[in-house]
C-alpha cells in the first residue's frame, strides 16, 4: 500500500523581502524538529520527496532529513506556483518503485490536496503539520479525488 505524507512548511517570518525567500522562525524550526523526532521514533523512512523551491519549505525538508532517511528527492517551483491540479499531476510522476512519498508545500493548496485525495471536508494544515494518507490505489498515476484515507495528523 502506498502512503502519501503532506507537510506544510514550518512557521515562517514575515519580511520586507520576497515571499519566496521567507525563512523559518526559531519556533517554526523547533516544531519541525520535534515532528522529525516523532517520525524517527515511529521508524518511518521515505522513498521520495517533492519539495517547493521556496526557502521555508527547503528549510523544513532539511530539518526532517536530519531525523529520517529520505532516499530520493526533487525540488520544484511547481509546488510554490501550483494549484491543486498541478500538485496531483506532480504526484502522478512519483517514481513507480516508491511506496512512500512526502510533499512539502504551502497553504492553501496543500490543504486542498489533503481534502481532495481523502474526499473529506477542508482541513487547514497549520505550519509544521503533517497529514499521513493511506492510498487506495496501487500506482501513483492513479491518484485523484477520494483515492486515499487519512491515517493521522502529526504536529
């Protein structure tokens, strides 16, 4: 069974600069670090990760990678700029041999993706929250509306 992990980046600071360059706050780093420790204690490792190119998502991914193994990854601007269909199309391209995939992204799109794949009401993931979804399809290219069940929310 395939598992999809959706992670909203940690709490980020507001700055005079570009949104794309916002960095995690110390509180955001601490929360993501604790999440990584929770994943580590659960014995979770990930086969593949998609991560937005934005600074705050890359920092979030790096903190998770310090706690658990992520075998392969792809950093893409499509997550930052994308809508729901863009994210689904991206997930359809997850390597066939991957049983677990993490997507590190932004709201509101990552929460819309959670709602769409589980076929449930909108649930707004807060910064540093992760949803774990059990997929009811054998291949990533079959992912879509109501093809998964929410297993757990971690923070």
